[in-house]
């Protein structure tokens, strides 16, 4: 999620999603094409574009590479390269990825030879367990709290006022090792100025840990995913906190049969799955029970229902995985594919 200077009422997630969508459509990319170029899951891209997910720095780096733009474009909308950068303390371009905040102190610097950030970490957060290797040098200065660095097998505990400077090709990782928020000055000096390094310091595992939302799953028995949105009688609603399912509840769902009494004669399969106002109203009523959810997993639905759900601000995902627990975990892991070819 990026936090931008904005004068409208859009949320930070929506602003970031809008920026990514503009970049994608401006280059004529479909979601599937962007997924292939970036190596990201279509489901992940859909959530981000709809402002329903806070991407990690590594996710933005993959997108920046796919778009062939600096990662700084995700901090603010305008970019004019400068030789001198003055950043007042209250005007730092910043982005928040999950619970980690990055403030870019070198936005628009010509050449980006030096990449300085102020990073705020919550307890236990950091780069992940996987070792990082990149070009050039890395400098870190602990401003507040404590940060643990592991560099080529050696451990360094940084408290306020402590610093590290090392060759960045040495495998390293770091995290907030204290019980309160920590803040550090991170300065990257890549030997290749085309290299955007910020994304390598946050792992996909940490992005999963920052998933907090409710998802709904179409089901007939509470265990398997139904392949028919309209006929299924239940939603299984899962509450996800920090990338883990902490609660499940089965909710009643309106089906096609509840609308027959309001119909004039039998409604054809085509009309039921159509895009006309009457069909949209039915889909809206079917979705009332999951207004607090951000994502809907199903095994199949009509194109009209798919579009109606999207218009309600809920991201529909059509999956070929029938087991609910398996599909939910694939979603949390960012590996659930939206099989739009299953729409009818």
C-alpha cells in the first residue's frame, strides 16, 4: 500500500491500485500479460488494482521491472529528475507495505546512484529469513529501537546511534528484534544504478503475514467449493489475520429459487446469468450476506454475476480447486489462479 499526497477521498490502497492500473492499461497489457511479465499471480494483481491488498515492496519491485519504471513512481504521481533533493521532515514521500513504512529521501534524484530511506518496523518485522544479495554497498543507521542484522553468518545488534556499512554482495537479512517500533536510516549504493534495491529487503512471507481481511467461499456443504454461484445455498466466511485463518462461519445465501416468485414465468439460464439490470439486482441481493468481505472464491459463475460482484467492490476469484482449506491457503500464499475461462 502506498501513501500519497492526494486531495480526493480515495484511500491509499485505491490510489496505488489506480496508478498500477493506469500503467498497465497505458501499455496495453491485460492482467494475464502483466502477470506473466512480472511473475505475479493474477489474483494478487486483481486485489492490488482494486485497492483490496497492500503489496510488499518486493511486489512493487516486480511491477516496476515489468513496467520498466523506477520504483519511486509508486510513491508519488509526478517524477522530474533533479540534481539536488531537499526533503522537509514533514514532506517525505512515503509508502506503507503491510505494517512496514518506507520514506524515500532521494525521490527524483537523477541517476539514483544513492537510494536513502527511513524505514519504520514493527516488532518482528524485517527482510525475512531468506538472505539478500545485491550489488554495491549498504549503510544502516539505527535511529530508534533495536534492529538485528545477520551478515554472512555474523550477528549485529544495532541500538539507537549504532551503524553498519558493508559490501552488499555478502548475504544478509535484518529485523526489528525489540518489543517496540524501530526506525532506521537505510542507504543503498548500488554499483549498477539501474538496480532498484528496496524490493529485495522484504520477503513474500512477510506480505502474507500482513493479510488481514474476510473472504467468502461459495459452498453447498461447508467443505467444498461449489461450481455454481447462483444455486449454492451458503457462504463460508473466513476471517484472516496476519496471514492465518482465525475464524470461520457459515452464512445463508439467497439462491435463484428465491427470486422465482418475483419473475414473470420461467427465467432462462442465459437471462439468469445476464448483465441486464434485473440480473444485477439479483446478484446484489445474493451478495448482501458478504458485504463485509473483500474476496469471493467460487468454482464457477456467470459472466454477469462476476461483473456484478466486482462492481460491489468484492474481488471474485474462480478456482478449479474444490477443497476449501486448500483453496484458502493458496489464496493466502498468493498462488490461487483466477480461472476466468470457467465463467459461463
